[in-house]
């Protein structure tokens, strides 16, 4: 982890209330798909955590949804804006245990980190399937980008306005050897209960510091309490305990 200055190259709307921001800077601390960064915004005390969608050695891609003051401010940032970014946070996904036909399951803004994961898995020669869930057609993004990597992509919308009507659990294929999931808590719990294979789930949590100092995002697991920002956000299926 280190604090890096990045410069905004592009910041564009790609779906309803969803933006893609590309930045130039040192991305060397980002070593695994599923990691995130913490963006400092002037006038706001807490940094904003955003998952990493894609990266090269000098370029970082973030996809975020406007949900409050911080992300609303980010949406208005023009090219050339400089940002202080804590880079390389979190543990990320482990691709060494995925088998030959991994399944990626994403909901809403849980989709972006799965794109970098898909790049890594397809680069390892694995046959990747992806189920991407959204509320409605206007919120759908990155379907074509996943397909361009060679993934077999299925899109669901809750209202049936695009793709298959229903939730991601209504479109789960047979025969996957392993799954990776990222999305809101109800979706993760539904996936956990529906998928019989092993997997890894990335949790969304309100974070104070983003690197494990404040203990504000701790959750109970079978091996004790873990910090979502430091020991996660990715947890293995077998270590997850759901609160009743």
C-alpha cells in the first residue's frame, strides 16, 4: 500500500449514474484482481473506496456509481484533475484454485472488479462464464467488454427490461468448477446458498481507514474476526459465517 498521485485522463458516464474514470499513475501496488483503492477528495474527511476494474503499468480504470457527495463530486472531475490515491488495498482474488471453468457472478457495481479477474483467468487459458445482474436496462454496462475477452456472458435484470428477467441466481449455469462473486450482501448470500461448488466472495462494507487500523469493518468468520478492508474484501466460501 502506498499513497500515489494520479491524474484523471477520462471520466465518462457509461450507464445510469455509473461512470468510468481512467487515471495515469503508478499502479505497481495493485497485484491481484479484486483489490481496491481509496480516493482522497478535498473537503471530505473519509476517503472513498473504489474497486479496480482494470490496470496497466501506468493506467488505472475505476468504475463507480453516484451514491453520495463523494461519488457525485468524482463524476464532475475533468481530465487533468490530480487525485491522491491509496493504492493496492485489500487481498484480491486467488485464481490458483479456480479449476478450468470458473464462473464470475457480479451485481451492479460489483461487476467492475470481475473484469480484471476475467482478464487474468482467460489469460491462464480457462473457459470463463459470467453472469452480470442489474436492476434495469439503463444500468447495464461492460457486457461487451466481458464478451470481448472470450467470456460466455449472461445478463439479468430484475425488471426484465434487458436479458433474462430475474436475479443472478436465476441464470446460474451448470458445470462450473468454481465461482467468484462480488455484489451487494443479499446477492452474495443468495449465491452462497445456490452454488454448490467452492468459491470466493468479495464483500462491500463501510470503511473508515481502508487499511485495517480502525477495525470498523470487522466481520466474524469461522476463524475469528476479519477486517474486510485488510483481510478481505475477498473471503473464501468455507470461512464465511452469515449473521442471522
